[in-house]
């Protein structure tokens, strides 16, 4: 079956390339506007015929993986209360408002409800080591003046996510929550073939793909409480188990999800009763199946599967209504990645044609080392009024060998009831 598919792919490539090779230069310079297709289909159409089967699929997979795995906020509420036995009144057990991007072990408290929303915007500029403004989609060599050259893409790709969240304290040590992301992906792009001194435009597009992302459902259970004096209300922290399940509700073809169920199981620890409160998290996200992408010339499949996550940071109580934050986050997605320019592949000869119009092709390919990401996330939380907390953060890319932006601003609002 797989050999049959490979033969069909090779046949399709041959037909496409021979068609381009026999086209007149005037036709090759005609601008083609990509119609209203899915994000994946648009990216495929932007690639030239020599690489359309694999290159567009690779770019779409990397874009969906980055957008779907990007952190968009924590489920921790800004206020935590506990009954003070000395007064019989509810008293705040934390002086900080908690982290914004990572987790802490402290739970909300029985019956406490927290609702909020965060907004983030990413303007992507690089795919592995390649700039999106001059992305090498493929290279062909041969004798045809209209079919050989380097196809490059100029991609203006961005995403906006509004994540609506809600958390409730089921017991004193158990929180459950849900996050519903609404994702908008914008893609304005052109592709062209650099052929000697001629740069004919191949295709252009200006599309917006909006809708639901991958919904998250979470549970946090604190099973270890650090000891504190009986007369003290402040919570010294502890160790918790955090489970977060991402459902495949976002469209992978439109770059808003991965199309698989993802379950993160992690341990969380937090410390301190003073103005500086460190916290950390480590875990693994299990995927229900691999996320596959065509590779090379479309004859092989690269598989992306699961990710290891780790994070650490501090909350600094700068004032009664102001908490400063500094977090470091790391992610390692196993399997496919990063993106490289693949090996030169001989093109199947066309019988009875000499010289051959197409001799070889070269396109983007995925290595098998996986995607490694490291982010620094400074920020703050400000108590605006009553139990309303404003959070302002930035995700600054330190390392990312996948699709990435330099800085992603994140703003949120949270209300504890």
C-alpha cells in the first residue's frame, strides 16, 4: 500500500513539473491568488510544484504545534482565603497574587471560584534557522528555464489567542478548572521563483482562520502541606499533582490545534511565607497519537509525539497590591524537528525527453531531534479593585528551533469570588 502511494506521489510530481517546465515564461510570471482554503491547503499552494506535497505540510505542522503548545496562562486565582480560628473571619493566606504563566502548589480553597481571560499575540518571524521573510521552499535543477531555480516564500504569520478560564475549589486541597481558547491565525504571504535575473510570482494569499482552539480541563491536588505555626494564617506552600488535558477541539488544518488528545501530568512545588515565593513545575504531556507530517519530497512521514515540560520562577511581593513575577519555561517536543533544507533528490527521468527539464529537487525537511523551547516570562500582577487582578506578562524567546516569535505579550484579568 505504501509503495503504491509513493508511486502516485512520484507520478503527480512528474506531471506537475513537466507542466511547469513546458509553460511559457509569460505564464510562469502570472500571479495566482490562493483561494479561500484551509490554512494547510494555502501553505501547500504557496509552494512550487516541486515541493508542494511536503513543504506546505511541514510549515503547517510546525505552525499548529507552536500555536497549540504555547502557554496562555495559569489556572491559579489571585486571592486565596482561609478561616482564621482566632477571629472567626476569612483571611488571605497568601500575600502574593500567584504566577501568571506557570503553576503553584497552593489551591484556591473550598468553594472559591475564579474566572478570568487572557489575551496573547504572537508575530512569528523564524522557522528554525530560516527567516519567514525569505523562506527557501524548494530548489530545482535541470534544463528548463521556467522550472528551475529557488522558490522562496515571504510569510507574514501571526496568531491571537483569547483564553477564557474558570476554576473552582472543590475541597481545601483540590481545584478543577477549564480554559477555552479562541484562536485567530492570520496569514498574508507570497511565493516566487528566483530564476537567474527573473523573479516570477507564483502565488499570494491573505487569509484569516478563526475559531476554537484546543480546550483544556485541569485538576490540581495538593497532597503535601509544608508546616507552619498554628497561630499563623499565611500558607507556606507544599507539593501538588497537576493534571491538564487538552482536547482536540481546534482545527489542525487551520493551524488552531494538533488534532490529538494531550494529557499533561506534572508535579508542582511552591515555598515561602515572606515577600519572595519560589515555585517550580516538571512533567510530561502524553499525546493520544503522533502528529504526522509529510517529509522530504512527500515520500516519508515525520512523527511528532509528546512533550517534556519544566518551569521555575519567583513571585515577589513589591507592595500589598503589586506582585512582580519572573518565570523560566522549557519545552521539549519529541520526534519531528527542527526544519532543515533536505538532501538533493534525483528527479525521475521523463522518457523520450532530452535534455531532462528537471534533474533534481531539494526541499524543506524535518530532522528527528525534536523541538526545544526555552522562554523567559517577566511580568506583574496588580490588584485593581476589590478582588480583580490585572496581569501583564511577556514571553521572551531564548531558544526555539521550531516556529517562533521574539516576544509574545500576554495580558489578563482575573476575578475571585
